[in-house]
């Protein structure tokens, strides 16, 4: 995906993950969580399932939301 779409979808995924997890972050943190969450989960899925590649933006968004939720949960586990 292009960088602009990646940033937009990352921000949206981070915001949705923030609402799901009941966290309170800013816009930049949401974008970072969404992009990093998507990258981490895409890497994990590609290792587990071989040649996994999201085929459209909806699949990328879902993976990014799940990845961002995982990062928020991991951060909470480390903090407490």
C-alpha cells in the first residue's frame, strides 16, 4: 500500500483499537499503534501461514486493529 493510505488506515485502526481497549491516546500514538500493530501481526501471520498478504484495505484494516489491540494489551501487561 502507499504511504498515505498506510498512515490513514493506521490512524483509523489505532483509533478503533483505542476505543475497543478503553485507552486514551493521541492521534500520533494511534497512527503509530495502527501501523506497528499491522506490521507485527502481518509478520506473525506470514510466518505462521506462509505467504499471507492482505488482499484489500479492509483485510489490512482488520489486521491493523487486531495488532494495535495486541500492542495496547502488551503495553498494559508490561506496565503493571
